[in-house]
């Protein structure tokens, strides 16, 4: 679905609309200029932390880099590095943990400051406390934006404004966490499996 939004290919039938305008009527360049994406498999380079965050965006200030890092909960560990934001990273960001690399990737996407942000499993390598803080920061930062989060983690998705539950490439259910639990169907089964408890609704609402 996100590939359709990025116009990596066009739908065989139906249309994708942004602000009531069909993507087919927009240039691929225009679409992608308004969408930022952070992939689960992040790509980092053997350059400084700051250069990795601003990669491809030469006209952004150091203050903007730091602000994006703070949203991604990366500022604290960056400041603790030997030269802070000017610390040189190893090949593929080898000096960082998986969770730290993930947060650098999120910061890079945030720095693009686009109206649409796509995050692919953004908290997969984060501990529960950091995940919660990142999601709270994103909710505040993204109030005037559309953020798509692709995830299998209940803790990441439960506070979303709208959840699309997919099975075999089909949207099976659409609604808020509470609405989907009330349907007691596919999403409720997913929640039960995540919680490891059959008392789905009661446990999830708690």
C-alpha cells in the first residue's frame, strides 16, 4: 500500500488520492518530494552523525538537525559520543547499536519535514520506555501531518487515530483500537496473541 502511495507502481484498479487529488495526476517527483520514509533496514554511511541525519539536505541548519534528533530520541546518546554530532560513524553505522541506528534513520526522515511520513517498524529495536517516548514525540510533531506506521507491535499501533488491519494483502478491518476490539474479530485475535491472554478486550483496555 505504501508503494502505491510512493508511486513505485500504479494500482490496477481504483485510485490513490491526497487532498482529493489523484496521485495519477501528479508527477512522481512531486509525490516523493512530499513524502519521507524511514525503513526498518536503515542505511547509514561512514561520515559524521550530523551528516548522516542531513544526508541529501545540504541547506538545513545544525539546530534543525538537533531538533529532529530530539524528536527521534537520538539527541541524548549522540551528545554522549566523543565528538557529539561531529563523531564519525563506522561503515554502515557500525559504531551504533541497532536501536541507535533506527533512531538516526527516523531523525533523517523527520528532518525532511514533509506533510506525509512513512515509518516501517520504527520501534522494532527500541526498549519499551524509548518506544513510548518516540511515539509521544511523533504524535506531537505530527499533529499537522499524516504519519503511516507499518508495524506488528501492539504497543506501537494502539494509540493510532486509525488502524488498518491487513491479512493477505486485504484490509480486513479499519478503525480505532477500541472500535476494532469491540468487533471481536481479526484485530482482537491479534491483540490476544500479543498479550498472550484470552481476555482480550479487558486486558487491552487496561
